[in-house]
């Protein structure tokens, strides 16, 4: 982006001039060399000149970038201990507010309560590449094993500021295709977090065909760094397995033949922006763009992993755990201990009968202590107003998926007319909106006998699914 490059060059030029002014002369140079990071931070907060402020911000970030892990930890603690709120000013503002409830008193209280480090971070952001370097700073903070008061306070400051700096109004949605510059395509390969991209040829298969799309959000201060991206398959029906989407020998179709858009991979790219949600905006914007360009699309669904299921089930199987399972179910679940079970038909049949009702229980009734769905991907999609549409047994046979979810995948359905109501049902009542097919699984006992034997139950489940989604299994 030429304008971004021009802006960066301009900032660098101002910063270089500021450094010449700030550090010129032997005395200033020696003083700057001796000044520790705390002193430089105090200087930055008291600075009034734009050029000198940029120069100080760049100097602080340069020195911080050279710190080893222990030094970075000391820096974080220094920010907490030294650059918190002005307690004298805060006490006075609180006392004033008790006797004066005016808007001016509220503003004064708000200003006094803000930690000084928030303004420090704002000024550090003025340095060339300051935004990217602060994102890396928070990434290092999040990687810290220290979960002290200092950690939580500083992370709250980063979260507050990043929530403003990276709000939807600053983000631009850009399509990613085979003609996108190579430096960005390399990052798509690097950041793919759901289904690994092993080669450039594999990336080409995901981007080049007419029935494939990819979109990413970018920020003007991180012009060549995608924040989050989504990969989309355009299909004639809703897939129940990732192999149907990624198979290089699959039948390709023209985009205008598709009735369904499948969001099969959503990857956040910047660890330093963890918790700053972009994915909900991304999906809604992509749905709008696809509907405009391809009016024949009727279904907007995901094909999503279930990363917490195996961990949850392991606790349910633990004799010391609080969850109860029948003796017969526990015996069947012992088949999971054989790493080759997905390749054995008898094991697959028996496990499907037991795992699907347990998966429905996992999604529909299990909750975190805060009352939210236990699965992180479910929290994301259900919180965005999607409906839990289908549970797919062995939807992903990769080693990672078998370890994390015993191969399960799910489809979440985004129906624009229902998104607000679905979101409110979860937010206000804690209710997970699910299709009749998924709810029917919950009504089965853990042996799946409601369908007669296991195979009959599985066939009945497939029939419900096909009627719900108009084709379902391929």
C-alpha cells in the first residue's frame, strides 16, 4: 500500500530529526546513554514536542526490543508499580465527586483513575512501527507465566487501548487470491491455525479455483499483516467432512452453481491481539459481500473443529470425575484408547452410537463456571448468533483432530434473519439454539438405543440431517 509506506517513511524522517535534536551534543548523548527505561518513560510523558516525543518513543521501543525475558518482566513490573494512577489526584477527585455529581466531576474522576501507563502506551504508539511493536509487547506479556496483579493490570490497559485502536471502523476487508503479493501469501501459510497448509501448491488449491474464496482483515498501521482471515468453500451442499472440502481430486464447480458458502477455517494471526475479537465482524462482512456477488447462495455454514471435546470426555471418563456415564458406555469409550480405531469399522460403529449423544450433551448442557458453552469455537459462533446445526462423526481424521475431538466436526448455520434472536437467547438465557437433529441426539441415552441398534440410530440421524439442510452428506 503506497500511502502506508509514505506515512511510515514520513514518521521515520520526523523521528530521525527528533533524535538529532534530542541526543545531539556530547552531554545529551551521554545523558541519554545513561538514562534507564524508567527515566526515558518519564521523559516521554513530560515531552511536549512531536519530534522529540517520537524520538523518545523509538528509543524506548528499541531498548525494550533488546531485552531478554527477565529484563522484559522487570519492565512490565516497572510499568505497573511506577506508572499507575496518581493516587493523590485520584483521592481528591473521588472526594470531589462525593459532594459534586456534575459532569465535570465525573470527567475529572475518570481522568484521575486512568493509569499513567495508558498515556505512555499511546505515546509509544507514535514511534515508527509503534503499533506493531506494541502488539509484540503484549504478545510477550501474554506468554509470561507471571499471573500477578501487575500482569492483569497491564493486560487490562493493553486490551482497553487495542479495543479502540483496532475497532471495526479502522479495519479493511481484502480478498486474498492467487494474485495477492507473495509476502502476504506467506503469512497465510504461516498463520493457518485450523488446517495446516503444507506447501505453495496446497495454498494454490485453496485460493485459485473458482469455487474458493479467502478474505482477511487488515489495519492501516499493519498494512501487510493480516489480523484474521477466513477460507470459504462454495459448494452445492453442506459438507460433513473436511476431506470433502480439501480433497485435491474433488469436483470443482463454477461459483454461480453454488448454493452454500462454507467457512471452513478462521485463523487469528496476531497473538498480541488475543481477546480483541475481529472474527464476528469478518464473518458478517463476508456473508454480506458473498450475498451481493453470488445471489444464488442460500446457506452460510461453518465446518468447525471441536477443540475441547476430547479433554472434556477424558474428565467424564475419569472415575474421580463428577460426570456419570453408564458402565456400557465406559466400556465402549475404551475403544478410543486404540489409536487405530478410526480405521476399524466395528469400533467406528460402536463409538458413533455413544459419541454423538455425548457431543450433544457437551454442546447443549455443559457450561463453564461463568455459564458459557465449554467449547471455545462454540462460544465464538454461538455468541455471534449462529445455530448449532449438525454434529459430524469423524468429520476430520487428521491426527490433531482425533487427539482434540476424536475426529468430530460441527456445522454452525448463519441465518441472517435469526442471528440477533440466537445471540440474545445465549446472552440472556444461556440457551444454545440448535437444530432438531442435534436436540434429538440429546434425547438418546448414552447407548443410542432410541434408534434401535446403533446403525439404525445413525441412519435415522442422517435422515434428519439431510431434511434439515437439504442434502447434507455427500
